[in-house]
């Protein structure tokens, strides 16, 4: 079970619900504060595997006190073009920020910073988010007992940690968003804005992370995401097991197309959800193994489609991924 879709579906849920769950702002956070031990269940089938990365430059300096005080700027390289500077470097600290335009009308930004119990090569972590081949996962569960929103990287559930009191996104026009450190009930420690972002995402955005348990990063540049133009299915067309997806692709090696859909049986209350991360080449259909898992005649109650373009920054100890996306 790879659980690639768990984090992204969690953030999608937060976006669509307006993040109405109870939040508590925190002013000081220890190494393990705010983490939640939620579970993720369901019978999952995956299809496909991975590969890709990035490379750029942006430098600064910082200090580290035994992993507990990484505040300040770090020596971080800002990645692009699919090449990590040290793909085999073992990494246990992973940060992930998602910036998303919803129907081009409103935007939201959410972030988490994590520490894994077992370090993995940086390239392997990147491949979890940017597969080299199409990947799908089918999940079944009873609607009365939905799976938790635990964020996992492969089979690990990292601890949510602090990267400072707030992180910022700025452009040439000034501060676009300040994401403050908060505890969200049922999720744990995340970074989110206290105000809605109701303007278009500006070009030239950069991310700054002050650092704490998670190290600091400065001037992490975000790529511009091309508009998502989907030819099929149409806006009002339901996703089925035989749907042919057609859209205008994006050649960026760190760009993926994501598909989410779900159906709830009124008779059994069983939910069957499908989540796919596929190469952004403009065409996709569910492979036969996934069609068999969904069942003939599967018709979703809801669906959502995203283009996600990743940007990467890295230090000797941490990997920072920024997922800039647009949701149809």
C-alpha cells in the first residue's frame, strides 16, 4: 500500500470544506507537539510506479542545535528540471506546502512539516509524489467509519513538527499569504492562513520558512502552473470505470495530473473511492486492473481533477516540496 493520495486528498478536503474543523493557534511547539495518530484504512490496489526530481540554486546560512533549533536561513538549493543534487542522500525531514487555485476563483495554501522514523533516499521520497508511470489506488470503506487523514510516506506515518511560528509566500507585489502554525482537530499541526485568498495566484511567488525543528528555507521559487484545460470528461459528466480522460498536457517533468472520484452505495453505505496520479501527457484511462477493482458499471457521485507542479528545495538534512496546483 503506497498511500500516495492520502495527503493530497486531505488537502483537497480542507479546501472544499473551507477548513471548518476546530483550529487552535500555537505560539511554541516542541518536537512532537501537534502530531495525531490517525489511521488510514481500506483495501487499496495500486498500479504503476515512479521517478523524477529537480535542480536550481539559492543559498543562505543557518545553525542547528541537535535537530531542535533550525531557525534561520539554511544552505538550500532550489530544484527544477527533475534533478536532485544528491538523490541518494538519506532524508528524514520532509516539508510539503500546497498552493491551490480552486476553479480559478479562490485560492488556498496549506503546509505540513514532518519527521520520518526511518530516513529514505531523497529521490525515493520525491518519487512518492511524482511517479514516473501512472498510479491509481482504490479504497473501500463504510461511510459510517471513514478512514483517518493520517499523512503517510509509503508505509511510514511521520511526526508532524514545527518549522517556526509562520511561513510566508511573497511576490514582487508583496506578501501574498502568511501561513500560521495551528493545530487542526483530527489532523494535527499544520500551517494555514487565517484569511481566505480570493485573488489569482500571482507569478513569481517565493516561499520562506523560518525553521525550528524543521530547518529554515529561503527564497524557494514556485513555478507557474498552466491552466488546466480538460476536454473529457465534461464538467457535468460523471466519472465511470470506462471514462477516457483528455486534457492539454504539460511538459514539465515535475507536473502531474490528479484524478479523484467516489461513490457511496445507498443500499450498503459502502464507499468506493479512486485516486490517481498520472503523467501530465494529456490522455489517460483506468487500466484493466483498476476497472476490475471498481467493478463494471461504476459511476462516481463526485469527482475532482487537478494539475500539480512540484518545486523542490533541499538541504543536507531536509527535503522541501511545494505543490503548486490548479483544481477544475
